[in-house]
C-alpha cells in the first residue's frame, strides 16, 4: 500500500469518526433545534458528490470515508427534518 493511501485512510478515519458523536446524540435525544438545516443540507450534498467523485476515480479512502460520512450526515439531516 502506498504511503499517500495510508495517509488518506488515516485522514478519512479521523473525519468520519468526528461525525459519530453528533449522530449518536441526535439519535438518542432527537434534539435538533440547535443544528443548522442549511449546513447539514449543503454538507450532505457535498459529501454525496465527493463519494461519487471517489467512485469515478476509484479512490478507496475517499469512497470509504465519504460513504460512511454520508450515512452519518444523512441520519442527522433526516432527524433534523423530522424533529424540527
């Protein structure tokens, strides 16, 4: 495995895991009042596009990180829309 792929996987792990506490908090409390709908909408669309881009260029760290982050941000976005 190339060094830059390892760096990408470490970066992907860090940024992806950073969303986990927020997703858990929203799922447990269903409290989304203080979350910005615009931010999560734009972020989720952006992550989706990065995921597609990763697929197009066959970049494994990008595909994994953005795929998982897309799940977390989508959960938060859906909860924000459901419990606003």
